[in-house]
C-alpha cells in the first residue's frame, strides 16, 4: 500500500478519497486553486499545495503543476477523482514518466475509450452489442446529414470525446440538423477541445443502466452489478439507484458478463463503468465506458458493502482484487440524490452564492452524505454546482425511497437555489414509486414535477412574523444583558407596555406575490411569561406563541397546535424549512414594494457566465424565439432568445466577455 497519495481534484470526491485514505493510514496531499484556499478538502488533507488561479485550465487541469506538487511532497501516487484529468491519457502517461503511480487504468485503455467512435469500433470487434449509428472520421455536415437519414430520425448527436451530457443533442428532423450539429460541436470544443461527432439511433423511452467493473494487474476481473441512472436532466444524471428495478437475474448476469468482456477487450485495470442503453424489449447496447470512478459509485458501495476507493488503491499498488465474483452479492437497495445549486423552475440554471445555512441529516449506516462544502462556503461560477450527494439504503426499494424522502426533508440549504424540493417531487411521483421510468421521465412528467407554486399559506406567514418578533426580542434581551445598567426600566424585555400597542405590520414577497400580515400582543401579559400574539393574514386570524432557540429552530403554537420549524436569514430574506418544504420570503421595507418597475426592453443575464457567441447585430430585426446569444456557465450552454418580435437596439457584450447575474445583455426595442 502507498504511504502518501496526491489527489488531483477538489470538492466532494477529494473529500471522499481522503476519508478512505486516512482510514487505511495513507497520507494525503490536496491541491487547490486560489478560489479553494479555504475549501473543505484542503482542510481535511494532511498537506495541501496551491496550484494556481481559479480557472481550471490554470490549476486543476495544469498537468505539470500537479506532477510537481506530487514530487515536492513525496507522494507516490496520484488519484485523479472524476472529471478534470481523470480520463486524460496524457496525464496518466506523464505520471508514469515522472515515476508516479496513476491510480487508474493505463494510458492505452484511457485512450481506447476516450474516443466514443474508436471505443465503439473496438466493442464491435469484441462482439459487444451496439446501437446502429455512424462512428467514423468524416465530419462533413452534408455527409453526416446523409448518415442521419440512413439511420432514421430521431438521431442522437454525441461528442466523440464527450461525457456528462455535454456535446449531446437529440435531432428529430433534417431541418433541425444543421443548428444542432453546430451547437453540439461548439459545446464539445469548449468542454473537450475536440469537436468530432458521432451519430446514433435515438431509442424511444430507453433506460440508462451501467455496470461497475474492476480489474487487477493479475488478470482478475469482476463486476459489482448494475446501477440505474435513467433520471436525467439535460442528459445529466440526477438520481441513481442500485440495483436497477425490474432487471431479472438473467439480464443482470448477461449485462455483468458483457461489461467484464468489454473491460478485458482493452486490457483494463482499476475501476471502470460500462454504460448501456436498455430498450423497452429488454435488449441492451453498449454506449460508452468511463475509465474512472463514477459520481454515483456510493450506491454500489451501500448494496455490496465494498469500499471502491480502497479497491482502487489496492489494485494500483499491485494487489489482487479484494473479492472474487462469487463473493460479491447485492444486499438491499440504495439511492443517490445529487443536490445541486440550480433552479429547476428556471431551466435548471446554475445558482451561485454563499451557503449561508447548510444542514444535512445525521449520518448512519443507512444514510450517507458526501460533500465538499461547509456552511459559509461559496458556490462559484468556476466549478460544478454540486453541493452534496445524499445516499441512503433500505432493505428493499420501498423502504429506501421512504428513507430518502425523510433525508431530503432534513436537508436545509440557504444562500443559493437548490433542487432539493424537485428531487423530492421526482421520488414522490407515483410513476417513479412504481419504477415506471426511463430517460425521458422528467420531460414526460413536467406538469407534475414543475407545479405552479401556490400562494404562501397563512401558517407560514404567521411563522415568519412570529420568528421576526421573537428574533427582535432575543436581540433586545442580549443588548440589555450587555448594557451598563441592565436594571434600568428602559432595558426591560418583558411584555409589559405602558399603554395599548398598535398593530404592527409586515410585508413579504415570495417572488410571485406580496402578503400583508398584522400582529398585536394578545391581552395583558406578565413578566417572564411567553407572550401570546394575534396575527392577521388576510381574513384569517391566528393566535400564536412561541420560543426561538439560538440555532434558529422555532417552536410555535398556532391556535393550539404545536409546530417545530427551522428559520434562517439570508440577506433580506427569511428561509423557512417546514416538513421538507422550503419557503423563501423577502421582507419588504415600509410595508410596501419599493423596487422599481422592471425595464421592458432589456434582456437580463439569468446567471454569471461567459458569452460564447453573439448571434445578432445592432439594428437587426428578430422574431420571438430567435436565438440572440449563447452563455456558458458551469460547463452548460444557455441560449438567450428573443421574448418578442423587435429590433436589437444595442448589444452590451461580445463573445468571450464574462458577465454577472442580473446585468443587461442587450436592449430589444418593440417592432
């Protein structure tokens, strides 16, 4: 086993690797960019080395900086995690040249699977089933269109060097082909420095099922069963579970054996994932092989009882696989939910900001949280917006889903918009509960999953006002305690008043409406007693009392019924976590909305990012829906389209410019 390893990554995967390494007594070296100087993985590692500015190309993708950091600290091996350089054959080769063990497959295996086109050729020769398509070198647009017509629409355009859903487009007709190809190539070039495309027949309602494989340097190879990764948005996974529901033992065995055969076809060593697309008739086809550990590997760990990072370290150190195929078995059911800083109701646009409040469920043998952040950390535009992975296990799928819903209900995040409520909506959906899903699940059920938000309930408004009143009293009491004359009647914090107290008014805005709430103290109160309040929300009158703890937990009694909720303040907003539901309320000053009317002729950037392409000119007339410019944020492209017919009056940014959220991108005058 190694004495010390360097982790060429950041975030939750770096923390995950550190956890196993420290359990095994292996020293760890973290690397960090200027943006990550106070990051969790830096503080958890035994040593840490600064490697450059925030942009990944200047730090986490800088091969020589990583090699130098390993040499300076005496690290014998480098673990690449996933993403960044984990599937970079040049990096693996550079490690070997420097005499450092690369904890992963050989450069040749990475290169063989790095090109989806070449990988499919290899798999075809090995007898692995493939979806019909074109995987050749001819990238002429007319030629590719002809191949697409031979395959038959719909077809899938895929970046040959791609992964993570980038550089992928579904094309339903010849009329869509040119624009889709152009967009996919641009995204692939930006993400992988390679715009080569391949074509595949797009299967209707397929499932995405992958198999975890492991091979050592002694010719041993096993699979650790399958994971279902069909719940996706923008071709990126959101929920993963193991085992795949509805898969028969016969199909499971066939998939596993095929995955092992695929790994043997390229002389593989280490951890790998063979991804299949499964048709509704039960047939499955090779899609790609990821030559690294997957984000969703924890679900395999929870149902097999194996630590896959430990397996990686042992195999890289030359040891034999820790278990044979016959010693591996599935025990229970596991589900992973990826908690992202993103807004599901706004096209899953990334959300950036400081994590002003962060609380996860307590970890047990059946509840696990993999995260790379602490409360107070920031989600920046530079890296993936993943906050954490919540992984749970149950004896069966039903108990597993129930446990996940409870865990999501105990997850609290403020400071950024998240997908927590959306994940709960997916898991609660009757079709998901019945395991009736495929890769089109989110699009097919969007009417259920993206419900129009209802008006804030009177109870929530009451709790918000009660929190504000109790918070104010707490601050007053603290000030009185620390005053020079705490016995002064002017510092009294009891509920006595010299005369009647007029009703106090609060105004809130939840983003879709404004609410007025009035509150008065109910009757005469005595010193040291908890006050009763009368709260009026519209026509409803609620009698309330409560107690506020230092950590923001509010115990309230509303009309005789006790409630316990958590409340946190995020700038001028209150964020209320109530039974798994999150409500964000802005408190308006002076009882009214003081914001200016929104401008009608401008287009505002929905997130911070980089302008990739400007597709219009000043003075140009455009139609509603026309693409005007393309923004890229956190590796995802977002098209800014014209909201109405009009004339482009002025453009404020050019391709390559960085923009902040909320800035005016251009002015579109009415036609």
